[in-house]
C-alpha cells in the first residue's frame, strides 16, 4: 500500500487528483455520517452502514448522501483512497461493536486532525497506517524500486528505498535536501516524487550529466526545485552556493560516498575512490562533513550510507571509520542500520566460488552495508 501520502492532504487540493489513488470528500458531511453510524448499537447494522459508505467511495456515482458531494458547503479534502478503504474495512472486520466504534472514532480523528512533528509530515493520529515506514535497525530490502525514472544502470548507486525512507521520516514537503555524492541522481528523483527540493553535487561531469537526464525523466508533480552541481564536495563553498540560490539552509543531508577504492569512479585526484591510503580517504570524507556542517539546520538529520571492504586478507571497517569521522564533529549518533546487500549478477554467478574462498580463507562474505543516522546537535 502506498502510504507516502497522509490520509489527509489538504494542501494537495490544488494539485491534479489521481482518481485511482485519491478521493475528494465533503469533510463535514462525511463526519456527520460517521457520527450517525456511531450511534448504532447493533454490530450488524453499524457494519451495513459502513459498507454503504465503502461502496460510495468505490463508486462515487452512487453517492446519494452527499459525502463526496464536493460542490456543497462543508469543506473538501483530498484523501488517500486505499487508506480510507483500509480504515473502513477495519471497522467491518471488528469483532465487537465496541471495537468497531473504536476504529470509527480513530477514522473520525484522522479526518479532522493532523498531528505531525517538526521534522516530517506523517500524521501521527494515523501512525498505524504507515506500515511501510521502517523503524527496525535491520533492513532487508530484496527488490530495488525500478519504477518511474529509477534504473539500476549506474554501478555503485543505492536503491531508491533508502532516500525514500529518510525523506518521508526526516523531512517535510518543500524542505531542502543535500546529497554531496549524487552519482546517478537517485536522491533527487525521490525528492521530485515526494515533493522535496534537492541539491546534488557530483564531481564527474559525465555522471552529473547522467544524473540530470535521469532526474528529468521523473515527473515534477509537486513543482519542486532540483539541481545538480558539477563540483568537488571537498572544496565547494556550500554556504555561498545556497546563498546564490536564495536558500538559507538545508533540512536533511544524505551521503553515499565511494566505499574507498572498491569501485574506481575516475582518475580524478579529488575523487574519494582515488585516495591512496585509508587516512587520505577519511581526510577527504571529513572535509565534506565539515563543509556541509554549517548549512544543515540544528536538530536535523544526516544519513551516511557505506559498506566495508576486504583487502589482503583483512576486513577494513570503512563503515566504523567514517562513522567515527562524523562523531569527531558535533553530531550525535541516532542509529546504526544494517542493510542487506543486493546480490549483483556477477556475484550471483560466482556464489559457489565465493563460498569456497570464504571457507578456505576463514572469512565471511559481505552481505550487508551500513546506514549511520546522525543528528546535528551541540555536544
Ligand atoms: C557511491 S556513488 C553515489 C551513488 C548515488 N547514491 C546513486 O544512487 O547514484 C559515489 C559518487 O561520488 C562521486 N564522488 C567521488 N568523489 C567526489 C567528490 N570529491 N565530490 C563530489 N562527488 C564525488 C563519484 O563520482 C560517485 O558518483
């Protein structure tokens, strides 16, 4: 189920309605009808009435009570159709009339109040509906989201579900996101989908061009701004860049740097994948952390996505090294998420060989990477 949108979406009324996913209801009429049904003390009767409402939501032409009558007074609101139907279904499935009334009340509340926090648009009155928002520290994501402009084409890109999860949990519509290692543009594609503004910095001109093409392939339904800057994130003056664009600060930072030299992205010296030593790699990474520190709003979040590497018989914990680099700055650690590794086709064909190597070499095969979540706070 698509729970990207809140059940309520007052703001979206002036935007194009997707009739398959959304429905426009007459808020006050809907609430009156729900209250009348609530007076019903017989479980069977109550459910019969709810069924009628469901039928109208599914076939608006049969609306003989005016709950979808958007021309009358009472305020119209756009509602996520699937979530609304799910709520109605829950009432029908309730075992007792008390339980049915409990769900009915919750729906009424969801239709009248939106309880959000300072950092996202999730309606906490309907928190149970966001069943696709992850809250555990182990992420097993087995399929890459390939919908819309997303493709798996760029070697070393991350799966869109990563920025998707974070943008929904840690940003509000219209806020600004920065990705200083943009690559093929995954983060900015998600920004467009979710109605956030995004700035991405990418060192390599040909990759920045690819990102621009990919991002242009995504519809801009929320009319947000996305921009790719072809520069070096270790030396760019982010504050100035933002000022030039009339932007004061950003509200979320996401970094997916090269995993040192596992994939060599170029021969450019400023490219983190060309660092000669682990120290050089961490120094360059630290520069990007420093460079972006001032522009992130206080109490806002920073997600770092990175994996480890194996070299000359030794596990190099790039994840923990980079985590420490961030913790030397004024960030606090909020979570360490372990995310499963998608099996690349190459690795899949060599599965047996890798298993043999692991048995002989006394090591374990990489199956995970890290997402470190930090919060900007004075320590
Ligand atoms: C792991 S990839 C990011 C992939 C991206 N998340 C995506 O989904 O396509 C790292 C990117 O950082 C870029 N990069 C490396 N050093 C950089 C630097 N100093 N400044 C900006 N970008 C850099 C590389 O060219 C590469 O495209």
